[in-house]
């Protein structure tokens, strides 16, 4: 029994000593790098925001007026709606109290919005021109989901090619013949929608207006590939 216990203690001490003399060694000859690919493309998505405001002493009256204006605009806009080409949705709708200097409510202000969005610019602007109960409050451009997916794929391939070329050049620069991939992450930026200024866009409600001329700009989609490689 004593012999067995002594052997167990010796084995434990041996394992402890081994653990102390063999700490974790970080990987050697690992290179961290990143590369990006960018593709510029014309924006193909138009978004028009139509809006109206009302004010009055009674909140229910103001809300009813806003609802009537929005319902009329929705009815007109839906006549031209087509999925992807002209999508119609409501925007902000809210009532806000006005206060006297004494802190009492003296009236109500309200705002309602309608958003026309899609790829058919002519259909969108003509539909907006036929809506008489709301005024044009904002114009923005962006990329449709289909356009973004295509461009992002092109930018991603550029980023991958740049990453591989950069890794190969750095490996040779450090005196290695090549590399193997360890970890990699791919990230794409979101170009979002680009608003145009509101100035000179406001029109009086109830007065028919000509279709607003619009001209899209260009958007840049960038994909970044980052990761680590093992030099060999």
C-alpha cells in the first residue's frame, strides 16, 4: 500500500512538473491582414416621402384630418402600385401637444407621411404628382436588394483576390514559400439611402403639381476580407 501511494505521489509530482515546464506556446509565423474590394454603381432605388401637417385645438379633430388626408393619398398611390417598381407604405404618424407658458395644453400639432419607393422612377414621380392631399417632403436614392446583391458579390470577389495576392506577396517577402488560411471574416458596408435636400420641394396641398424631376447618383459598395494566415 505504501509502495502504491508513493508511486501515485511521484506520478502526480511528475505531471505537475511537466505542466510547469510546458506552458501553452502561441502559434508561430502567423500573419494578420485585411484587403478590400469596391464597386461603384448607379443607384436604382428611389424613395419619395410625402407629408402633411395639421393643427387645432382638439386632438381628435386633428387626427381625423390627418387620417382623411392619408387615406386619400393611399387610395391614389395604390392605383399605380406594383411590387418592386412602386411600393407604398405609411411613414410617421403622430400628434404632439402645444403648451402655454403656464404649462397647459393649448392645442395639437400632427404629422402624417406616405412613402413611395421602388425602381420605376417615372411611375413613382407621376403617382406623387397626382396626390393632392400631401406635399413632397423628401427625396432619397439607394440600391435595390437585387442590385446590391449583385454588386456585393463582385466586390467580395475583388476583396478575396486582393487578400490572396497580398498574403502571397507578404509570405515571399518574409522568406516563406507560401501560406495556408487559418481564419477569415467577410464584412460589407451598407451604402444606405442618400437623401436630397428638401429646399424647393414643398408644394401646397390641394394643388396638382408636375412630376418632380429626379436624377440618381452613384453608390460605392465595399467588402472587406480580414483574417490570419499561417506562413510556411
